[in-house]
């Protein structure tokens, strides 16, 4: 059977809590069966509200949500076949791991031997077989969160919602759990709707990412496209690091344009500018600018080194360039052993294909 590309559908969904302000605005989003989709955005951008509406704990103010072609507005949360993992959606502290996992199955009136089989399978997904009789208090934070993931999967839900599930874990554990959840998704193919404000987490885990700001989806793309081809300044700033130049389009021809800055002019790709005289913000990734490039590049300027910081795998160089003392450049440490000195004059170059002229913020 082929996978439904509109397995979950938000159809023109608005949400207001107070009848005045829309915290989700005209959300149109199709999620494919088996997809891992992430809603990424700053705090207050409406991500949790979207999950709550899909789970059935909040009602859309306008529009409809469909699951496998059916409008779900009148279906209560526990009948939607949706599993959930939240940062503060704790395990039942007075129940063993086994009882925690058996609970959603008992609610569904499943028989004991069936329950045992499913609990065993869910625990093996998160590599916690043998922990059945432990109490949550006897587990580490990471293990507790794995049990929470197992509990969300144990009844074979059609969709699993995860809202900042790794937010309480420390960095190393969070990163290993990201891979673990990603691998579970790959092996069982359940549809996952994941929420985070952490862009690197979103890039690591997702098939597609919907970037939210102020209740609106700014861009819906796969991770590489989001990073390489941001469609506006918000996305460019929110995903990864970025150098920006504010200026005015002084010339435009086809896909290229010239942008006049207060002290210079750069050649850029005309992404969302159309005519001469428009204001624009040009975005350039720090790793796309080169120091002393061996070849001719579209943009070549001299700058002054302000700061050099060693980061293990790369060196971060802050340069005063075109009147901007905060121009950042990243050099991989394996390629060369640059001996950069503070206040040294250097040449910097980048191609216009890497400089994207976007709508100003
Ligand atoms: P995010 O998860 O992206 O941080 P939320 O969906 O939690 O964003 O919140 C979006 C907006 O809705 C915020 O302004 C928040 O204050 C508001 N909000 C969230 N939940 C409620 C609620 N239960 N009642 C009133 N306002 C809420
Ligand atoms: Mg939230």
C-alpha cells in the first residue's frame, strides 16, 4: 500500500486563546505517513499549540485537522491513536516501568499475554529490557525519557507527538537520544511530529522542518535546503550562523544583483528582491567565505582580523570587513594551519551564489 502524503493535514487552521490574538495563523501543513517532521521556532511561536490541537487537547478556532482523510475535531484525545512524549509529561512515579508501559494497553482492554509481548517489544526498541521492575526514581533522566518514548510507542500509534522531549537532558545525553529516536523512527516507520526550539536538533533528526515564527510557518523544507536556501532573513538567522549585510539593490539582472552598502558593493543572488532601489539583507554563511582565496571570487575585500578562537575542529575568526567588525568566518582546522594574528590585514572572498539577497527583517 502506498503511503498517504496527507496522513496528517492542518487545513487553514487558526488558533486564538482569547478571541483576539491569533497564536497560530492560517496553518496549511500536510504530513506524510511515516514522515519525521519537526516544528522549529522560538518560544511562543505556536508550536505546542499546534501539537495540542492535533492531540485533541485544544480546538482550532478556524479550519480543520484531518487524520488519514478524516476530520478529527469530534474525536476525543484517547481515541485519536496518537502517542505523546513531553518534557514534563512524567512517568507515573508510583508504578514500575512495566506498569507504566502496560497502562495505555490496559486502558485499551488488551489481554495480559498481549500486553507482555508489546511491553517487551517497546522496551527492546529503547534498549531497556530487564528494567521492567524498576521504579522511575531508580532510573537516570535519560532512561526515564526512554521509558517515556517506549510508553508512547507501546500501543502502535499511527502518530507520535514529541514536544521538547530532550529539553531536560544534558548535552551529550541529548545528542545520543536524538540519534536513538531517529533510529527508532527509521526502524518502525511511525509518523512523528516533533517540536523543538533547538535548530541543530531539528537538522539532525527530521525529514522536513517547518520553521515557525509568530504563529506562521516561515519555511517548510528538508534540513539541507533550510540551511542552504533560507527564504527570508528570519530563517537565515534562526538556522545556523550567518553574516548579514543591509543595503540597497543597485543593479539587478536575472538571478544576480548588486547590493550597495554604506561602504562597498557586493554581488549577490537575487532571492527575494526584484528591482533596483529595494532594501535588502544579504545573508552569507561563515564557512562560505574564504581567507586569501587562491582563485578569483565574485566578492573580494580586505579586512582586519579582530579575534581568533580555536574550537577544536575549526577556528572561528572575527574580522572587521566592509565596516562590520562582527564578520565571522569559520576555517576547518584540518585543511591548513593558519597563523592568523589579531590586527593582521587579510583578503576575504566569497561567491555570489553563497550570498543571498533576502527581504530585510
Ligand atoms: P511555543 O510552544 O512555540 O513556545 P505556544 O504554542 O506554547 O508556543 O504558545 C503560543 C502563544 O500562545 C504564546 O503567546 C502563549 O503565551 C500563548 N498560549 C499558549 N498556551 C496558552 C493557553 N493555554 N492560554 C492562553 N494563551 C496560551
Ligand atoms: Mg512549547
